[in-house]
C-alpha cells in the first residue's frame, strides 16, 4: 500500500504492565510531507526504511509531492522532506551519546 504508515497512526507500544511507552522525538529538521502527516507516522516510516533497506534515506526530493503525493511519491523513501545530515549533526549526536553513557 502506498500510505501504509497511516494504518499504524495512533497505535502505541506498551510494556508488560500495559504502560504506554513514550515514543522518541525526531530532529526538528526532519519534517513530514503528504496528507495528514504526524510525527509518529514519520517515525514509523523512517524506522521501517532503516530496517528494510541499505540505501541512504534522503526523503522526498520533489517539491511537487506536497501537491499530489500519490503521483510524485518516491516509494523507496519515507514521507519526509529532503534533508541533509551534516558533520555538526553527527558530532552533536556523538556528544549526546557519550553524556548518556556517562550517566
């Protein structure tokens, strides 16, 4: 299906005591596109793309996807605007991981 992520929208994971597990937050630069986009839906799409493909994730490169996503959609990429990960982004993430490991 073209918009399979929509089927998972509104569903949350829970632990053994049936407490809902808070979903992670995506970086501010990662923005969804398409009809009724939601951060949780985008998270599912990005996670799936990372899991099922070895190709890099670049997002939807065509600006026309906003007008008609069913026509201009690159199905190999998640429903997000095109983005670039910089060396500074990687450095900040590495620092964050090191801080959390120290805790």
